[in-house]
């Protein structure tokens, strides 16, 4: 699955889909997409702040940018959670593990182990508790 196909799958096709499985490539491409959006907003914020005539113009511009950024992140919140749950299903783990990851994210070592499972671990090659492998 390529970059564009992964984004379409996560945002359009499987927006509210918390069942089934998601391949590692789909998850990693969506993660890259999310990071690129964050970098884009950072670049725009830097440009707006550096080209403003005064502090009030900069704050007004940044306020609007933060509002747009918040809306974009809210729209991406549900598909990112759904994709993470499907990715956990691909490695035969329950989606509730995502909640555990959130609670224990302040403990760096267990969090890195769980992150390894989600990002790097190959999915099960055969059927598991959550369905057949994604092709």
C-alpha cells in the first residue's frame, strides 16, 4: 500500500472502522502524513510570526492558524485511533491496549516496548482473533 492509498484508506474508507486489521505500511504512512501536517503548521506559524508588522498582527494570525490546526487535528483524531486499534489487531492484540499505552506513556521503557509492537512488529501472517490478514 502506497502513501496516498494509506491516507485514503484511513481517512475516507475506514474513518470509523475499529474492527479488522491494518498493515504496518498503512499505519506508518498515516503517521508520516500526521507528522508532515504538524511540520507544515509549524512552518506556516513561523512565517506568520516573522512577517507580522507588530505583536498584535502576529497574535491574530497565529490565533486563526491555531483554530484551523485544532479543527484539522480533531478531524484526524478518530481515524488515527481507529487505525491504531486495527494495527494492534494485526499483531493479535486488543484495541484496549491503546488505552493502556496512553496511561503508561510516562513510563518510557514499557511505552517503547508497546510502540515497537505497533510500529515495527510484522503482523500475523495467518488469520488471528481479529480476522484474515490484510493484503
